């Protein structure tokens, strides 16, 4: 469940980051980094859950 929430947040932040037209702003870089971190965290949680299910 948590990985779905993180993936949804990642998707929203990614599209906001793509749509906002002001390049070079610090907050846009932070949005991009935050979105990437959420995406990676979601994938790690999914991987851990899959490994847990295998055992």
C-alpha cells in the first residue's frame, strides 16, 4: 500500500516538474529531486515486499 502512495506522489511531482515552465529555479530542482527520491523509494519497497513474498 505504501509503495502505491509513493508511486502516486512521484507521478504527480514528476508531471508538475515537467509542466512548470520556469527553468533554473531552485524549487523546480528540489521538486525533481524529491520526485526521483519518491520513485526510488517506491521501487525499493516493492522489491522488499516481493523478496518477502518469495520466502
